[in-house]
C-alpha cells in the first residue's frame, strides 16, 4: 500500500498558489486534506463570532473545490497534536504538509506536532520549505502559504528585526511576489477510508439571535469570492485607490482583508494582480506590506497581542470607564463618524481602514480606555480578525507599538469626518437618525442651531446621543496622561 501524505489546511483555505498542497501533490502519493478545529477552551485567542461565521462558509467552499478534484476535506475537532497523530496512525501517512503561521500558539503547536510525529531523536521541527529527514514515522513540513516572505528573511543590515515600517517595506519592495501555482486538477485519494465530522455539527454559525444577515449580504467567503473581489478591485482605475482610499463614503478599497486572513487568496496573487494591471499601485502594495509588517512584529514579539511593545506604556494611566466602552461598542458615543464606524462593524463585520484609526483613537485617546479592550472587541466582531494585524494596529494607534510616531497623536473625529466624508454620506448610511441633518453639522450635531436640529427631527439625548466626552477636554486629558508617562519614563 502506498503511504499517503496529509495536507493540513489552516490560514490557507484555497487550492491555487498553495506551496504546501503543491509539495504534497509532487510526492505522487495519495493526499488526505484535513482541517482541524481546535477547542476554544485553553486558547488565549479563540476565534470570535464573526471569524467562526466566515470559517464555516470558507470550509464549505474549500470542501466543494476539493470534491471537484476527487478529494474529500476531512474535518476533525480536537487538539491538533492528537488529531494528526491519530490520522497518521489511521492512514499510515508519511508526511504532514502545512503552512507556517505567526501566531505564538500555532508555532507552539507546530513544535508539539513535529515532536509527536517524528521518532525519538528526530523531532526537530523542519524549517519552512525543508523536509525533516527521519528514518521512520511521519514528518512535518511547513511551507510559506500565509506570508509574502518568511519573517526570518527580512532583517536589518545588523541581522535584527525591523522596528520601523519604511525601511521594512523598502527591504520588501526590492523583492518580487512568488510565481503563480495553478490548482491541482486531480488529487489521488487514500485507499483507506477516513472518517470526517460534519461541518454543520461544529456550530460555527449563529442561531438565536441570527446576527449575521448583514454579513451574508456583504460577503462571499471562499476562493471564488476572493478572486471576484480582486477582479472587481483591479477593474477600477489604478489612480482611484491612491486618491480615494481614505474616503469611507466611496467604495475605493479592495475589501480583500478577510479573504487574505483566511488564505482564500494569497498575498502573492494580489501583488501579482496589481503589477499585471499596470498603473501606479504603490500605495496599495504598501498596504499589503503593512500587513506583512504586522506579521513580522508578531513573529519576533509573541507578546504583542497582550503587552505593550514599549514597556514604558505599562504605566499608562488608563481609565476604568465601562459606560464609555459600552457606548463605543454600540456606536452610541454621540460622535457621528465614530458611531457610523462601529455600526458598520456590527452590520458587516468590517470597517473602513481610515475609520478604524478614528474609532481606535477615540477609544484610547479621548476616552483613555486601554487599547486591549478595543482589540478584544475587534477580535470578536471583525470578519478579518487577524492576531498580528489587530494587535499591531491597536498598539500603533495607542502609541505603544512599532513606528507609532508621534505616539501622542490624537485624531480629531470631527475634522476627520469633514475631510473624508464631506457630505456625510457614510454617516447617513449607518446613523439614520442623522440622515436629514445638514452636511455642515452632520459631523458635529452639537454645533447645529436648535432650528436646524428640529428641522432634521433630531433631539440630542433622545433621538441621537449627546457626546460622551467633550472632544477638547478629552484631548487635553490624553495629552496630560502622555506627558505624565514621559515624565515617569
């Protein structure tokens, strides 16, 4: 009997541009595709509700794609070490191919899996792309499926990790995206039948209440949906992205972030796509590299999601403000651009990038609430919740992260709204109580004359909340806290 190989899918739920799948097919052996749902208990960062919703649909799409290739996606629930050891024993698999991940828990799991599969004395984890040679047992091979570059490969001249984005991106820009890898047309099946869970039994979808209607209207998870999203983005003029990407009232961004997080499309494929289209996509490529910079940070600082990258920020005088946090989460702060963003998040599982910066700054600067509260809320509600990007971006806004200069910057949400949503179209879409308000006042309704508010049917404190904080006083309070932090450093 020919020993099969296992392809362990994780953050790479696709068939195209998949080096681990390609390496498995190249062995000429039967292929057993598997996805493992690890128990939430014990996970420091268990998947949030929006992530679970997306995962269900993405796995369904992957299963259909594999079926067209003659293979069945095996679903197993449990600790990856135990599940893979059992699969190897059931099938006699020779090698487990998988994609490398930056998350600390995933890297620890990789080490444990390699040790459990390999024979005594041969348990060293294979580097990305290299086989761990062992005389017996199974081996784990990790390949680069979720990154543009191995985090170990992008280093300063002194051989250290980059702490500043611009030199990091410059080091990446002198490289090129990887060549395209076509999907396999057929996958030889293992001769031994392999049992699988039913996806429906995993309970990934919400039941009562069903809060996912907006997600269903907005997204098509899966590799085909990712390709369609990229094609739609590339169909627009190249100059529009650089000119309009900060405008939440205009559909100028790619909205590829959840597809990239789940690996339904590779970052290499996206980069190749914009290069092939031509035109000036430098701004967009740099956003791809900002994502890569987040991965770089998490790889070299596993504590990034939980502790400030700048240790001095442990002494930051955050406020305990449950009411303020709840108002922020519900989009009821009384600050229109903030409320619009938080409501967009709840309805669609996504938020425009410029608005993410505004709402994050409002939480950590104007309300002076610890960034980790915002990080946790985004983790549960974003369909693109990514541990590296979420942690790195929250720390950047809070001032405690890499390249967060000036770290004491405070976004003025009124000025941001007037600049990037000048007619108030974005606010009107997500805050219907303000729909009839004159554009001059839609980003600061407290400035509107009583007659203007009355004509728009607005009663502050009743039909729309009063602002939970005076923006000027909130800014002064934040700057005082940063000054105290500097003084104590």
